[in-house]
C-alpha cells in the first residue's frame, strides 16, 4: 500500500498507508441518525472525544448539522454555535487532530481559525466551491466526498465516482489546494441504494485510478443494516467493522466511525494481513 503524507493546517500532518487511521464521529446535533442529541452539549461532546482518543482515534470529526436523509438544515450561525466551542476546547490538546464536517465556507474558515486541521465536505466542493479557498489559504487537509444527491447519476457506480470526484478535484486545484492536502471519500450511503454501496465496496480498488488516498464512512449506514438484518443503527457496529476490514484490504486509508474500539481491533487484523503480504 502506498505511503504518503497528508498535509494539514497549523503545521500538522498525518502519514497515510502503513496503518489504518480512524476518524471518530462527533455529532454535536440533536438529530443525527445514530446518536443525535447524545453529545449536543459541549461538555458531553468533549468527553466523548476524549473517549474516542483513548480508544485509538487519530482524528475527531466535529459536525453541527445532520447529513442523514431528510435531516433538517440549520443556519450557518447555529452550526457555528454548536461546533466552534467544541473545536476550540479540543484544540488546546496537542495530541488531537480535528476535522470540521461542513459544506459551508464561513463555518470552515472559522473552524480552522479555532484550531481545526481538516475540512470534510460532504458535497465535494460542489455546493459552496469557496470552501476550497479556505483549504488553499489555511493549508487545511481537505476531504472531498462523492454524493449522488440532487443530480442525475451515471448508470455505472465507478464511472459516476470518477466523473464527480474529478470535477471536485479540479475545483480544489483551481482554488490553489495542493495535492498533498486532498483525501477522497466515495460517500457510502449518500443517494446510493444497498446494491450500489456493495458494488462500490467490491470494486473499490478501481478508485485508486483517481490518484488520491481514500477515507471511507460506512459506519452504521442503512446498507450495513441491509446486509446484517440490523434495523437499529446502534447495533450495526460489528457489521461496520467487517466493512472496514474489507475496504482496508482494498486500499482505504482512513475510516470514519462511531465505535472506535471495535473498528480499531478489526483494522489491526487487516493491517497484520497487509504486513504479511508485503
């Protein structure tokens, strides 16, 4: 597996490739599909972040608006009210890498100013392209996610990944974002049915043709429930860990998850297999 350096804001960086890295999901929201309301208060969110770090998370991804299907949009001001105090508190710890989960340019800018190192955009720069300027100006790492929402998809799932993500990368480069700042995300669950999600998993190695490392976010998604028969999202962590192993063996570098501990152990097994194959 190729080793590369992911350059981030505030002079930080992460090495991608030799071992799987975990991004812990921190939803500072009342309505996220799996844990909405549990960590809405800043003190509870910070405690959860500390637990995830102790369990082995390399990155904490802080989000202030639910991206679940049918989730309510919030104002930019409300999003910032939720996330900025949490980011500022976490940034006081030297061992934390912080990601802001937003598609809004101004929220991203303020989050990086408060200490965030990575901007994670679920609309792949194609809703507010100005978010790429934030990454260019601050040196922040940039996660560019594929989505099928609000557009016509191509019939072939991998062709659609290439079409959408190439456009997103072009937007990033036009804004002045360096290649070493970019990580891609295939957007599991975002306007994709179970068959499409499984096909992306099965053909994941083809995405290496885009030339960037990949983050994946299968955690507790509906298609995991479809495969395991688990209707309750919180009961899908074992199934999530299985997808993490499958995707790690096919080349994924970063894993965005709710339950850090179970995925940490599963990914250690995958890394041992990869090390033996090398």
